C-alpha cells in the first residue's frame, strides 16, 4: 500500500488565509462604496476591489495547485518580535500624554531589550542606555532645530 | 547659452552652494524616512534671500544628492530612503548581506553620477523638443502608465506575479483611504479617526520596508550584514571596473530615466523599475537579478538620478513639475518671482543655463563626496552592534514618519502596516507592489475618473480607455511585462529538462 499523504505537498495555509482576507477586504470595500454620495469617488475603488478579488482568487487557486513549501514564519524568538512591535505601539499611544521623547524612549528601550541576545550586566546596561540617550537627543535636536519639525 | 553662464556657475559662492547641497542632500536622503522631497522642502527657506540661479543650484544639488543618498539605506537596511530607490533594494540588499555592501555603494555612486550627467545634458540640449512629447499624455495615458508600473513591479519583485498583482491592488486600495480628493467622501476609514487623514506614502514606505527588517533582525542573534575579516580596502576601483564593463547598461538606464523624468508624475520610482526591467531582460548568461547582481543596482541608480535633469525639463519649460521635489522647487521659484514656461529659456535664459551648469558641477561633486560619505556610511552601519542599530533605526522610523505631517496617526499606521507587511512578506507577498500601488494610486485614480467622465459623457467608454494610440502602446508593454517572465521561465525550465535529458 502506498502512502498517498506523503506524496501530496502540505498546503500553504498562510497564503490561502491572506488571499481570503484580501477577498474579504474587496467585499468590504464594495459594501463601503455603496454609502458614498458622489459617483466619482465610487468608480475607482470599485474597480480596484474587483481587481483585488480576482487576483486573490487566482492566488488561492495557484497556491492550492502548487503550494510553496518555503513560505512560513521561520525560526527566531517570537517574544522579541512582539516586544519590538508592542513597545513601538505603546510609545505611540503614550505620546499625546507623555510627550515625544519619553514616549519614544519606551519604543527605544523595547527595541534595545529585544535586540540584545548577549545577555545583560551592569556595564552593558549603562553603556547602551547612555548611547540611547545620546542618539535620541541628537536626532531630536536635528529634527527640532535645523529642520524645524514641531515635535510634541 | 555661452561660456558666460558656465563662468557664473563656477563662482565661489555657487561652488560652495553646490557642495553644501550635495552633502546635505546625501545625508538627509540616506536617513530612512527623509525623502528627496522633504530634503528639498526643509531647505527651501534658506534660498529665499539668494539670487534665483544660486537658489536653483542649491536646490538642484540637494535634490540630486538626496536621490543618491536614498541608495544607502536601500542597500544597507533594505529600506529605500526615497521611493526612487525601491528597485535598488532588489540587488543592493542581497549584495550587502553577502558582504558586498561597500561595492554596491560604490557602484551606486558611479551610476548616480553618470545618470545625473546624462539627465543634465538632456536638460541642456533636449528640453524644448522633448517637452512636446509629454504634452501628448492625457489622463488615460497616466492611468495606463500607472498600471504599467504596477505590472512591472509585480513581475520583477520576489514572489509570484499573481501575488504581486494582488499586492498592487491592495496598495491601490490603501491609497483610497481617507477623504476623497474629488468629492470629499470619506472612504474606507470604517469610522476610525486615525484613518481620516489617509495613508501617508512616505510613512507607509518606511513601515513596509523598515519594520519587517527590524522584526527579522531581533528574532535571531546573527549579524545583520556579513562583515569581511581583515580590513579590506575600499572597493572604488572594483566598482569602477564593473561600471565600465556595463557601460551600455549605464547609458540605456540613464536615457530611460531621462525620458521617464520628463513625464510629469512618473518620477524616479517608475524610471528605476523600467531601467531595472530592461537590465534584467537583457541579462548576460550567469547574471542573477534579485540575488545581488551589480547591474541591477547600476540600472536603478543611473535611471533615478537621470530623472533629476529630465524632471526639470517640464518644470522649467512648461511649469509642470516632473517629480514631487520639482513641485517644491517650482514653488520656490515662484516665491523668487521667476515665472517658468516656454519663454524662460529666452527671457530668463541666463538663470536657466547658469542653473544647468550648476547641476553639472553638483553632479560631478557627488563623485568624491558620495564615495567618501558612502564609505563611512557603510563602515558605520556594518559595525554598529545590532543592540543599538535596531532601536536607533526604530527611533528614526518614528521621528521620520512623524516629521512628515506631525501626525501620531501616521506613526501608528506605519507600525501596523509594517507588521502586516512582515506577515505578507513571509508568504511571498512582496512590499514593493503595495508601496507602488500607494504611490501611483492618486495618479491612476485621477486618470481613471477623468477618462470615465469623458467616456461616459461622449458615450464611448471603451474608446476612451482603449482607443488612443499612446494608451494602446502602453497596454501592449504592460501585457508584455506580465507575459514575458512567464515565457522566459518556461523556456528556462525546458532548457534545463533538455540538458538533463542529454546528460542522462
């Protein structure tokens, strides 16, 4: 008896899911355009939504017939990825209350901890904290003064 | 035009302005998030008290330097500093990853200088006759030009063509988010106040290119770029030898960049992609585009710097900005009291020709300054420990996005879009089609709606979209760009099978 399951390649679930979400987005767009008052602002998103639905349907078909085994999230630490993104988002949320520099300090610290694989001691913590303060202050000064960006 | 204008451009003040402009532009352009448009915009106030020709020289030098500077972050961080450098990431970053980042930076500098000189030469010699070609482009042609740009990037970027097209459509849809320019309808915000301002292109570009790199960098302890041991010498000569060997690619890409720069709105991003596509199409056996091929970097960088001179042609002759930085420069000229238009070359010819010679000088100055800055940029980025590089780049993405229109919403959108972009990239949906969809969305929508209105009013909708000769030519190129890689792939597979059969 031959093992048929070993012959068929595993489905590329991620691609199928993303393409399905794109189709969903296209359908939501078609629903949204029905609320617009002016036809001029309807025609382009409608056409693009149909194009997105059509292309995504073909992606699903192609991926079902010939799945790519290389696709996937790969290895690496998930907590570091999540910490990096979460600290950046947290910085954004805090910015209106805390101001620009304290808020971005949260994002900076999150990135610093997420990127450090060699472990921490007192000296390295001091050096990286000092470097961080210098880099942030230098870029803040560059944008705030010569470039005249009104940072909060 | 005579030597008097050359002499005017060679005054100590103008030379100093050209040098300052190139250095400032290169540094600003190399910072992810600061585009050439922003580099020019933030330094415009300096020029208000200057002579018009000197002001133009400074702004032209900043512009050309910033376009070149965008290549640094494209090569070393996989984050194009400007949209013009999107295609530079295709081969520049793979080169940097394998330890050839310094070579890629040197090649980018030679190509940028060559492309810039060709563009400036075109501005000097071909401005009036070529500008009449651009006049023949109507809204439909701009629509098809946008579709052509998307089809090119879909067939060129990593992943497959269908995923590229889906990504392009997703980008076009993202460009619709916010208040519609035509009718003020609020589109695709789903009640969120964060989305009302729309998706800012440069912020989205930073997110889609930079955040995925940061997410990948923190996940593993390996170094970001490969570092060669033993303090290798700077590879200026090696870069020059490669550039000389591919001189036909340089010339062709520069001409493509110049011609596309003349078309208002098309800009360096389309020029870079078309030149890259041509370089890939005419690849020599053994060349592997997308895997760190120096000719890919050369084609893109020559073309995008050639758009500087090309873009000035409609800006100065017709008063229609060829590229977004040209629009800022046009505004600066109006503040100076200089009216652009066909008579400018006669009535105010002195200003124009002095500026053109100034642009030549600035471009030539880019060679030593670019190589020098490039050398230190490479060495700095390659030796910075990941622990400090990740938060520093993350901080720059936040401050760079915020600086564009002082919006926290833009920063939030940038981070979310970047995270979504990382997930998409892991399943073969490349960032470039999404970004180009966002950039070309407004141009495509304007062309589409105008053509729709005219076609609907005249009762000839199909004729409006498919009946004009220039449109048909662009449609033919679009189909070719989508079909050709498929045919080429089949031919290659058939060849491999035949060779395998012969070996058996």
